[in-house]
């Protein structure tokens, strides 16, 4: 009984006191899931993306639970990851997307990423990861 109580206490305490995930954690998780889904068909790749996107949304929700009056830099970066993945997420609920759907999502990723940057700048790491997922889903 004592061991069970201790195990439950530490499991609960680790969840309560855990700090929200960072941008680097999320991008590493997205990349590992993408590499895992690389050889799968569209349906299974979509399922893997849904799991990855759910972890991104959970990280955003964890930051919202902190109820900071002002966005912290870490929270802002996690939101950028979430926003970058939205165009890919819009394709997942459907059957295999058409080439037009894929082109539209790619343009949206690029437009949203370069909206505040100089014209010749490279894509951010968030947009690069979103583009990689898009390429995987649109193959």
C-alpha cells in the first residue's frame, strides 16, 4: 500500500510540477514522428500527424493554464509551431488531398512564415517542419 501511494504521489507530482514543453522539444517530437511515418501510407501517416499535432495543442493548452497576463517568449514560440502546422492539419481530416490542396497549404505555410521577414529570408524551423509533413502527406 505504501509503495502504491508513493508511486501515485510521484506520478501526480511530476504532472503537476512539469514545465510546459518548449519549441525545441516540440520540433524534435514532430521530426521523430515524421521519420517514423515516412514509410507509411496516407491513412497511417495522417494518424501519426494527428498524434503529433495533439501534442502541440497540449503544449499550447499547458501554457494557457499558466494564465500569464503577457505572452512569454517560450509561449510565443510554441504558438508559432502550432500556427505553422495548421495548414497541414486542415488536410488531415480529408481523404488523400489533391495536388491543388497541397499547393494551397504550401503557399499558406510560406506566406504566413515570410509575412514579417525580408523577402529573401529562409523558412523558419517551424515552417520547414510543416513543409516536411506536407510533403509526406502529399506524396
